[in-house]
C-alpha cells in the first residue's frame, strides 16, 4: 500500500510517501509498526490526537481496518480560512 505524509508529519519522517507491505489489521497497528521502525516515525506519531488519517482519500480513524486499502495518508488537522 502507499503511505503518504503531509505537512509536519512529512518533515519529521523526511519523505512524502512510501510503498509498504504490512500485516497490520488496522491503522493503529500500522502506526505501531512504523513507530517500531525508527525514531523519526516515533517523533511523527508521538501524539495521535494531533493527526488525522484518510484511507483511499476518505477521512477515517485509527481503529479503521486496512483490509483492501490501497492508500493511507497522515496529516495534521485542517483549519478553515
């Protein structure tokens, strides 16, 4: 699956996207896998309340299943303006 990072999440991880093979069942499981990889992921995902997630371009939550998902995007909350 493709995993995309936006704004300060991308800055902390250092890449805008990557292709991953994962056994994660949910978004939270995927985040746990990423955090275990390197400190830069741990820094990016340190406060999940400051993050939003979209699965195949649909807003979702961290308990959502990943079965059949092709794209996961992590980004900070948006503000209107």
